[in-house]
C-alpha cells in the first residue's frame, strides 16, 4: 500500500484548503480510509474517515467545516477543509485500513494563520 498526500499549505483563518490522497491500490479494497492530524506537542487524532460504503465519520471539532469524499475511478480520497481555524494547524496524514491493519502516508503540513 502506497499513499501519496498533497494539498497542504498556509492559509489565513476562514480560508479553505483541499487535501488529496492518491492510492496505489483500488480504494474499493479498503475497509476505511481517511485523514488524521498531529499538532505540535499533541497526539495524532482522527479528523475524518469514510468507509467502503461511503459513510463518513468526522471529529467533532471539524464537523460542518470539513468534508471527506472518495473517487474510486481515480483511487483518491479528498478532504475539503473550509472555514479553517488556527487550531487546525497540524501535519495531516492520509491513512487506510485494510483487513485490520492501518497504513499511513507521509504527512502534509497545514498552517492556518490568525
């Protein structure tokens, strides 16, 4: 499993960014996939997951602001992040779960200035 994340950057509070995760395997083979993040000095936390049936699950802190989507034809999972807050600053990681094992891509930095 190889995951390639892109789309991070620097944005002002209230702005938007879109993260993309490209997969080496068909995403239809995964039990779930999504995004986690880790801020400096904090533990890694789940941001948004989407299961094989397309059902999303969001962290409470991003509910209503972030939207996860999947494109089976492109083997991609995207995270649209709107109304970003300085507290969203973190390294964001793409992740997939396959047969009970979790795989990680490299992180992409998201920085939100106030």
